[in-house]
């Protein structure tokens, strides 16, 4: 979870220029960061659940692999509770910087 929290603090800074004067570019950077954080959470859960994923594939076969990935994706959305408040704080800070 620390990886995702750190990414929530650093990713928006990669997408939004420091000297921006546009709220639209800040919002776009936050949306891009949120999409990457969802993908990072999914990848993290796939990596951590590798043994369960392998066992499920052996038992169920290849035809239900999308259901297994869908379940992992839904499970990874719990990380939103970690990164969403941090991303909101970064968004507020960037919006204040635009107004200065």
C-alpha cells in the first residue's frame, strides 16, 4: 500500500507542469494519475495473488480467465481508499498553486 500511496503523491507532478495556469491541465493530470493508480493497483494484486491465480487457472481452465481477472480488478479497487484522499490533497494543492 505504501507504493500506491507514494505513487498517488508523485504521479500528478509528472503530468502537470509546475508553472501551469490552467485548471483544465490540473484536472487532466489528476484523471491520468487516477487511471494509472487503478492500473498499478491491479498489477500489484495480480503480482501478489500469483499463486492463487495459477491455482485457479489449473482448476478452471483457460475459458474463465477473464472472470478471474475481473475479480482481481474488483479486489484491487479497495486501494482507492488509500490513494483517493491523497490524490485529492494533491489536487487541492495544485489548484491553489494555479490561483497564485
